[in-house]
């Protein structure tokens, strides 16, 4: 395990690693940054959500009202996470999506706050993004309830 772990840390693509270390890779995320390094690159709100599993107040993100075509990327590492095509108005006060882009996110079980929820992380940097719920619209029936502060919106070229 120690040898494999060093491969992850040295930045090899996870596809090089075989399925049996996927759980380990989920925890390592191949892009190690120290807490101090994250504090330098993220603002305090982003740090609280992405690195401390925080939740922004509902209705606080300007991305709730974002209706343009484009891509929502991770505020931590820039990985594209969601297309505007999957965004929908959930009425929750958090930006909500029915499906992530392929391999963009990973999930884990979150048993905090006396609930069992599916936590959604960025597959690139492991940053906490929000939670997945089974009450979304078709075709997936899923609702990816995201913290807007963990996302950066990049509009498509208006040309
Ligand atoms: Zn990320």
C-alpha cells in the first residue's frame, strides 16, 4: 500500500492504478495540498466549504440565478464539474444539477448531522462540493445540491 500511495502523491493518473486501490485513491485524490496552501489559494468561504465540508447559507450564491450556457468548474482546482444543461431550479436556495460531467465527481457516505447523506467531492482535488439526493428530475432522478461558492461558472463563448 505504501508504494501505491506514493504513486498517487507523485501525480500519476488514477487510471494507471487498478480498481483495487480506487478506495484509497478516493481519499488521496492525487493532488495533495497542505491546509496552508489551500488557505492561500481559496477565500475563507471557499476554504470553509471545500476543505472543511461546510455549507453556505441557502440563497447566498449568485450562481442560483445563473441561466447562461456554460460550464460550472471546481473553485479549488478548475476541473469542469457540471454543464448548464443539467442545471435546474430546485427551490432549495442552492445551485442544483441533475447529473455531473463524466468522472467529474466522486461520492462518499456522510453520516454527520444525524443523517446519512451522499457527499459529493470534486474528483480532481477532493474538495467538498455538496450532497446528492434521490429526488431530482428525470432522466437521472438525482439532485446534486451544490454550494455555489465551491463552483466557478464559465460561460460559453457568446460569439
Ligand atoms: Zn477540484
